[in-house]
C-alpha cells in the first residue's frame, strides 16, 4: 500500500471520527434543550445543567441559561410572596371589619342585666368567644404584611449560630463554618428565620442539625423528610401538614430573606446523612 493510500485512509478515519463526535455532540445539545424545555413547562426554574464536555462558547451559553433559571426562580418566588401578601392583607382587613362589630355588640349584650343569667347568655358568649378566637387567628397572619424594615449589620455567623445552639442544647449540632465568616444582614430577622427552621425540625422529630457554609447557609436536619408531593407547597402561606400548624412559619421566613435581597429554598438533594436541607441565600 502506497504512502498516499495510507494517508488517505488516515484522513478518512479522522473525518469519520469527527463526524461521529459531531453527531453525538448535536444529540447532547438536543437533549439539553429538551430537558430545559420540560423544566420550564413544569415551572421548575431551579435546573442547572452541567457544562462539562461543551465548547467554550456553548459553555458560556449554558452558564448563562443556568443563571437565568436561578433569576427566574427568584422572580417567580418574589411575585408569589407579593401576591400572597396582598391577598392576606385584604382578607385580614375584611375579616376584622366583619368580626369587630359582632364582638362589640355581643360584649354589650353580655354586660346587660337583661341578658345575664338568662338562656341567651351562653349563646351570646359563644358568639363572642368565637369572634375573639377568629380575631386572634387573623392577627397571627398579619405578620406576613407587617414585617419590620431590615436593618443590616455585620454579623459573625459562627457566633450567631452558637447562640442558636445554646437555645436548643437538646439537639446534636454539627457545624462547619469559617471562623471569621461575617455576613451583612439583619441579625434579629435572621434569628427568627433560623429559629423557625429549627422548630420545624424538632416538630419533625429531628435529633441532629447540621449547619455549613458553601456560598450560602445550609441548614439540615434528620427529621421526617418532606414528602415529594408537597415540596412545592411548603412556602405557600396557610399551607401546613401539621394538625396544629399555622402555615406561616416557612412563608414568613422566605419573605424575611427576600426582603433583604436573598432567598430561602428547599434543597433538591439534602446534605448527605440528613433528610431535609434548607438553603439561606444572602
């Protein structure tokens, strides 16, 4: 076989390999497009597809799309929070407008000598107590619309978490935080968020809590895992799986974080060794 023939065969082999790899690469890009399209159809904007194996331009585009998905997710969450806040404000206002006069009238009747000691007193008292209970119930939801304005300061995160640990010494705490890590946030509001997460963990039967930092604050627990069918609903106001729950803890916590330009999310995959992981973005 001549040198020319060998060279031609080598060139042909190289061309075939390049074509095969090109076809595979195009199929990979089509699969990525399909996955992203399905994620958007399902309103799942948390998708992040890997950039490995892409050319530099494709890698930059994929990174931009990943960041875009994160930005859309935050905008959707912000819109949901604002919508629920407006709805809650209207509902609490209307309910209080309806119950206040009923409470006042029944109180006046109970103080009347003509009612005291009669069969009507018990019924009127029941109406009054029901109104008082409803007013107290509604007042708890006003927290969603009456948050204080954040006053950010420099907070040493390890020292802050240590203070939370002292409040819940019955738990087994695992912390992995840079010793001098300082974040700029409202300390009182952050304390409310973290305490809400810890209380929820305890109510779920958690014995251990893990706190670590990786460009965000990860708080994990080994309590009962959150069922897959309710994962998207847990931040909706009034939604709860507990018989005595108010359904505002997680919603309020997320609103606190978003008011400071951050977010509170549920990790798709919890930290290894734990059942649930929440991520606080600052």
